[in-house]
């Protein structure tokens, strides 16, 4: 079973070129991809420097604020993000840090947390970023999906609108 | 509308609150299955399994079809639509994050280019 989030007819051609794609690639893996018009070292720096992370990790449009951000981006180093307004903490450690090309970290705020791998592939001065979230089991990913709906009641309305537009026409693939 | 949708989600969460029912959904994610086979797999009576399937069916998470004497279960439209909707919401969240990242990266790039030019002078 595969499910993709892709439809965004309003996006212009320029945005289309650098659009964010999310795919459930297997029963326990989610893959997010996005292209950036900059060499990998800049994109990598923005992922590993607390002052820079603070500027984009909690986008205002997502209704979040980053209360604190501690990042020790070295193999074996730890990280901790705290979000508002309901003070939620996300933490874990870096299993592997390869400058400008790869980051692997654990998500330890829950027992069934994923291992996240981000790769930065540079080509012609642009970077393809791929983020993989590998959950310990299919159930863990299913639960994360159900849990996120449950944990964000303010999103129910938005979810419901989406469900309405999708209708029941989403047959089996 | 909102009341209606919350009631509907309540039904979904109630349906998902049981370990056997979550197991059934996982099983049906792999392949369609008859109620008899599901009862065997989960070591329960046919009546017990029928009850679970009824709850899942009511929530739109499972659809059943009777062919001859066998009732076959598969994932329902709501289950699939919900996952697709969640993935779209998640995509929008990351898209917002990456749009903000774009600005940071662009600034780093500009700064570097300016620094480079200064150094060359």
C-alpha cells in the first residue's frame, strides 16, 4: 500500500521545481524530499547550527514556536528541542554525522520513535535533501499517524476538510 | 459540521483503541482476509471476530464483502483516505519548514558570495 501527498495545483512552476514530497515508501518508512538552490554545505550548516535551526525548524505558519534548541551535531552528540505553546520536547542523539552529506539521529521522546536519516546530495551547486524516518515496526508508524491526528485537535477541522475533498473516492491502490 | 467530524473521529479512535482491532488492520494492510481466517489468526471465536469487524466497519476502517459463503474483509475507504490526508497535512508542515529553510540557506549563500568578493579584492 502506498500513499503520496502531492496535489497542490496552486503552486507555480518555480515552486513546483523545489516542491516538498512525502511518500510512505514502505510499511515502516516515510520519505520526504526537497531540492534547494544552494550547495550542500549551506543546507547542512542550517541543519546543524542552533542559531540557524531556530530560524526555520518551527515555522510560524505551522503555529509553533521553538522555546529552546540544544544541538551537538557530532556522532554521539545529543539534541533537544522544546516547542510551545504546550511545551513539547523532542530529543535524541546523533548516531552518525558526516559533514555536508549525512545526518542520522534517534527520536527518543517515545518508545516507538523513528530513526531519522537526512542526506544532502549536491549536483551543479544545488542540493537534493532526502529525509527518511524509519520506524521500528509498521504498527509504530501507523500509530504515529493516528497519534498525530489525536495530538493536534486543532487540526481536526483541516483534516476533515481534506477528507471531504478526497471523498470516499480513494479506492485501493 | 465540526461536531459531526469529532463524533466521527471518536468512532475511529474507539475502533483503534483495541489491540486486536489494530492487529486486524495491520493484517488487512498486507492482504484481504476472511473473517474465519482472522478469527483463527487471533485465536478467538467467529462471533468475537465478527463483533470486532462490525466496529471497524462502522468506523469505515474496514469494508467487507460476501462472496458465496465467505465474508472477506479489506481496508475500508476511510482508512486509506485518512492516511492520504495525514500525509498531505504532514507534507504541508514540512513544506512550510523548508520554505523557511530556503530563506536561511539563501542568506548563507549571499553572505558567502559577498565575503568571497571582499576577499578577492
